[in-house]
C-alpha cells in the first residue's frame, strides 16, 4: 500500500499540508452494536483528509457489512490474514499506520490486545503497529467493571495505548450505565490530538490525573446561589489534552454546560464542598491534580429552605458569609502521597504577576498558572494567556492562544515533574 500524495489542506491541524502525505489511520472495528457509530467516525476521518483502512473483526461484520466500510473508506476490507497474502497485510497494515483507533473496542478485543493474541487481522495489526493506538471501549457496564477488563485496560494503558473511558448513558436495549461508546465527534477529536502530537503523544500513559473545571455555586435558598463566570472551557481543555497524552482522567466539573470530553471520567458537583470531596477522593491514587475550577472562597453561612421573600419596607436582609475550605492549599500541605504533583490556577484582575507570586507561596502547590481575568477575559473565552510559576522559581510564559495550547504547556511541566515510570500502587 503506497502513501498517496494529496491536495488536502491541513487547516484543521490534522492532515498533512499540500506537499505531505495523508496521515494513515487504521480503524479497527470490534463486534458490538456500536459498530454503526464508527461509520460516522470513518466519515469524519476521511473528510478531514485521512487515508483510512478499516479492519473489522469477523463479529463486527454481523453489525455493519464489509461493503459499507469499503465504500466509505475507498479501500478493500478484510478480516482475516488469508486475504491478499502476497501483500502480507497482517504485517504491512500495522507497520505503515500513523494511528490505529479501535472503536468500538469490545471486552473480548481488549482482552486479546492486552494478551498479545494474533488470531485475526486486527489483532495482528495491533501487534505490528508502532504508532499511537487509541481504544474506544463499548460494552455493558458489568463487563466494563469486571476486574478482568479493568486489568486489561490497565495493561494497555501501561504500554502506552490511549484507552478512553466509555460514556455513561443508554446501552443496548433498555439498559443504561457506563459502557456506551463516546460520540464519534469526541473520538475523532482524541484521534486528531494524538496524531497532532505524533510520537510525543503518550507521555502521560499509565498516569491518573485529576482536573477540576467550572465554577462552584454556593446555594442561598432553593433558587439562588453565589457563583462566578467560569464556563469550564479551560478545565475541559486540560482534560481533553491529558486524554490524548494517554492519561486516565477524572474531570470534576462544577456547573458546566459543555459536552463530556471523550475518555474522561466526569464527576459532576455543585458547591465548593462537593468539589473538595470529589477532588480529594480522586486524588488518592492520582499522579497529578490540576485545579482550574473557580472555587468560591465564601458561601452563605445560612441556607434558607424556602425562597427568601422581599420584606416590606425593611430592605433586604444582609447575607452573612462563611469561609469555604481552601482545597488547593489543603491538598498541597497534606498530600495523599509524596509523588503527587499539585497545580493551581490564579485568577487575578490587577498586579497579576505580583499577586500570583504571593498566591503560589500561600497555596504551596508545585505550579501556579497565573491568568488575568475579567468579564470577557479568560472567563468563557476560547483563548487564554498565562504565566506558569513553578515552586522551583521557574516562570513559563504562554502567549495568548487556544486554551488547549496553555493546557499542553501545563502537562509538559507536569510531565517533567512526574519524571520516570508511572507508580504502580
Ligand atoms: O472556565 P473558563 O471560562 O475557561 O475560565 C477559566 C478560569 C479563568 C476559571 C481559569 O483559567 C482559572 O483562573 N481558574 C482558577 C479560578 C480561581 O478560583 O482562582 P483563585 O485565584 O480564586 O484561586 C486560586 C486557586 O485556588 C485555584 O486553583 C482554585 O481552584 C483554588 N481554590 C480557590 C478557593 C478555594 N476555596 N479552594 C481552592 O482550591
């Protein structure tokens, strides 16, 4: 199989430019009902300039036939190693790929991949591929949660594969739970990022990272709260980029209206105290915690069960406030294990760097991402600028650009601090 020259414009940052070759993607399809969703993933990949070879398993063809894969990809489709033997497909397809994405990855397929079996064309391809590999699992909740599957996933992640967390929602039939294939657009996004990072994509493989995002709401009565302008975009960018770098990601999301990033375990919270509980629980076995959420420093000291009424002629009743726990400072001072890297954000409106430096000392974290905020600045925008201060005295300036670019710099700095191999316990 030859790389095709092309005229694909790489405007989305995925496909090579007009002089380069089209990135070659192998789409492995496992035998699950979600196989039909992979037609949409295939469409997105081909339409954005990727040269896609589909390798379904024998069972996958029970759900979507070879003719569909062949017509959508423009390539012949085979499941076994005995088709076109003169081209040695069981070796060539994997060797020449820039990315292998398996969607849906069934429990059986994950097990065969983890144990290095080579009993069909897809598992042969997985063994010969030296490029990044992304698995998007889909199965019933019980199968996903089974220790055998979890161990297989851990093995694949340890070896550097990106295994995205399944989504929660409707499964086959009337069941609901965790195990649903993430939306094709989200899997495509993971592939795009992994390809964009090439060989550097998996420096967080085997790591568990926790990211907080959004803004807490401190309830006053059943209809009112004290809140802030955070949309969650910066935290979600951190989660998406960490998934693409191979990490297992727990995203603690406070009051966001963004779609769940494929591959992240999303824990939804409301108030600062709920966010603290979720972050501390996830931090126990984490390698890094990044606190991008805007957390309220104060909450109303009294919650009124019924809507507070206007008082005739007496004016409003003053709102008394109580101090919230400082999650970042608490976690930095009392780490569940010494290897944990703790990162905070500082949202400043004035004397940005000077205040950031004082905050770093006060919070005791390893890195502090200092950004200027205001109405329409950092909050809710797609772009951001920051200086990342290190407890070691380092200062890394990140110019104004997409929140993903800032997120990548944060993970670069975290990755250096993590050093060495992932913890095993
Ligand atoms: O969500 P977006 O719309 O994309 O906007 C992104 C952002 C502006 C919210 C983000 O870039 C940002 O600056 N997040 C931190 C907001 C904030 O709460 O900053 P702070 O300076 O008040 O707090 C400093 C750090 O302590 C933060 O990491 C915060 O999560 C943490 N904190 C604060 C208070 C508290 N009680 N506990 C905490 O852990």
